[in-house]
C-alpha cells in the first residue's frame, strides 16, 4: 500500500510541476515573433484558394456568404 501511495504522490507532483511550468510570460525580444505571418489565426492562402475554387465549382448559393449563381461564373 505504501508503494501505491508513493506512486500516486509522485504522479500528482509531476502533473502539478508540468502544469505550472507551462505558463510563462513573453519576453520583450520574443514579441517580435508574434507578428509573423505564420502566427495569424486566419486561414492559410492555400486553404482560401481551395475554398474559392470549391465555391466556384459548386455554384451553390450562400455557401460561405459568397455570391449566388450558377457554376459557370456568370452571376
């Protein structure tokens, strides 16, 4: 029973230590990297192209707030 308690205590301590160490503040010289285009939360250019291609080909109305019309591209 003592080994079981020791293992539980060690796992709890490890989980607590890893949880506390994951939070850190951003230093001044690291803030310049936050403005990189890779850090944007918007869709990537390849995804935007794929979406526009699919919307054009599908021709569905109101798919992603886009234009409605046929698949020929002549609204």
